[in-house]
C-alpha cells in the first residue's frame, strides 16, 4: 500500500463509521418514537379548600408509568399523603433495571409509602388512595391499586374496568351474593362508599396487583381517574369526550371542563391522567 494513501483511507474509514453510527442513532430514535406513549392530564380543585389529589408520570428505557393518588377528603394531611405516595412510586420505578420485578415493585412501593405516611402522620388522621399504571415497551399494561381511584381502558368506544374499589360496598355486595342481606340493604347503606383500605392506614395489608399483563391495542387509552371525575360525569359523558380525535392532553382538559361545568355544590377534587398507545 502506498503510504501516501494511508491518511485518506483512515479518513474514509472514519467517515464510514460516523455515517453508520448516525444511521443507527436515527433508527433507534425512530423506534423510540414509534413506541412512544402519549400522555395527557387534567385537574381541578373543585369546591374544596385544598387540592388533595396528586399525580405524576415518568418514562424510562423500559416503559412509562403514571401514578394518581387522592388524599382522603375530610381527613387532615390528605395532600401530604398523596404527595408522599406518588413520589415514592415514581422514584422507586426509576430505580428499576428492568420490568421483570414489577409485582415486587408495586408491593414494596406500597408498603414503603404506607410506612412513610404513617410516620409523618404521627398519630394524626390521614391517608390516600392510589392507582399506578405501567406500560412496557411491548405495549403491555401492568397495574396496582388501593382505595377507590380507578384505572380503565377505553377501547373502541367501550370501557374496560381494571381494578375494584376498596370500599364497604364491595363487602356488602359479597354479603348480598351469599344471601345474607338484600340488594336494597346494599343500596341504602349510608356507609357503602367508606374506604376499607388505603395508604396511611396502620392496618394496611396490600394493594391489588394485576395478575397478568394486559395487551394493549393501538389507540387504547389507559385512564386513571380520581372519584371526583367518575362521581361527577356519567359514563355516556365520558365516552363522548374520550371518543374525540384529539390528543390525550386535550381530551383530559375537556374532561375537567365538563366536570367544572356541572357546577356541583360539593364538587370534589378531580384528576385524570391518560396514557395512549400509539402503535
């Protein structure tokens, strides 16, 4: 080889390698964009003196998480409880080096949240509900829930309920099914909406965790609602808004506008987070 050609060969190799790296980076960027989860959220304080709902989302190389907590209205420290719970789940999720231990993550984050809230309460009353949804890079939904906030999948104009509410009504319903009480007794019980499990409760046992991941379809919207949303809007009203050809953010904002337009005298805090699978 002519020594005079060596610098040109080195320069050519460098250029080829650089071009290859740029192509690879572009392909990875396109793949990440392809598998991107679109996120939207909305919130109103309603007629409450304080916003006790708290929410957050985070994205890592493994997936996207959304967490919503509703500090218990009527108890002190609701805002503290919801904030501690959400931040704990988000920070613990960011520490994961993969999603093969998600069930363990949900359990440990729940107990850690509960412990910190109880410590901060120091004997005072307080607590929060919490729902957490994780969508992995393969488009599967993983979830955990405690209390009466809800996770639903909106698919092709229909709602698919994911979690059950931890309220006294579920206990009454079981008693009705077993024949112990009548359906009327379930409907008229004044305590049927009372929470029977939440974070910040010294008797907290566990959070519900999805037994197996749920495969999402393109266009599915995973929605996290506090009770200020679903207690205010009918399913028909929510369906109409969620069916719009709009971004998750715009849909969430429209949902909150619909809540506010009800002008309910005792409107609770209302929060919605939407995760849409776009591929």
